[in-house]
């Protein structure tokens, strides 16, 4: 099987990213971009991001998860702590997050360390989830091998009966991570592949070094 993709091209011409328009803190620029994409490019799932970890087998692995909160401190997402990504983070907390908003021709790449958030914060978010999602977290031993889909569906039905009319509490192996960034790069597509790339590198006390990178 072979397919030549050399003629797949797109010219990026919608916007620009200039140093004079960049704030001192990258989280302010991230917030600006996030809200612009969310408002004007509804075809994008704005909070969908790729999480990259180094697995226990030594290989990097990417998967798309949903960003659930961001603050000046970092980026929060939720998962099963016993999943493949959870085990990878436990061994090596250095991760990379990336957002690609094709409608806006923008990309954000974040390097940082992942750490578990406080249990009460995970409890609060779990309580806010739809009941079906709560039961799904109980039903799934994420990343483990199962014989068939029928196995997990039967387990879900059993849990639905078991918890009928009852409150569902967060399982201890499920919760949030915050990724505290040490480097954030903003990429804005430009014509002729001369894209704008602005990199923020954390120095000390939340001071950031700002550089323009060659495309």
C-alpha cells in the first residue's frame, strides 16, 4: 500500500502573532486564544488536547483527553490513576500537552510536570459529572485487556442496579492531574510556511523568558 501525500498543502493566512501583542504571562495569551477559538471556531472541540507521556516500555505515547480547567498555575485533566497514562506519569511526571485548533490555524505546545490535585477537588469534579460517566469510571479498569465489549456493558448494568437511588462516590483510583508548565509555545500559521512561533520559558518566581523561534 502506498499513497503520495506530497501535494497535500494548505496556506495559512488568517492571523498573525507579533511580539508587541504578547503579554508577559503565557497563561493570559492561552486564555485569549482559548476564548477566541471557543467563540469563533465552533467546529473545534476547544478543550480537546493531546497528552504525551513516556510509557513504562520507554516509548512516548499520545492520546487526546479533555482539558477541564486552567489557571495561572497550570492545566487540569482527569483520568484513572491506574491507566496506562497514570502509571506513566507516576514513573515520569514530565509530560507534554498540545492543542491544535485548525479553524484558527493555531497550535499550543506545553511542557511541564504532572501532579495529582487535592482529593477534595477531584471529589468536587466527580460529583459534577453525569451519573452515566460516574458509573463508567467505576466500570472501567482503564487500559486493561478485556475479552469483549459485552464484559464491560454487563458490568455497567450490574453497577446501575447496585447504585440505583444511591449516591456514587469517587473511586480512589480516579482523579485529576495538574500540569504545571515550564515551557509554552504558541504557533500561528502564516503564508509560505513562515509561521509565527513564540516560546515562553519559565525562569524563577513566575517570570517568563520570551523568544521568537524560526519557523
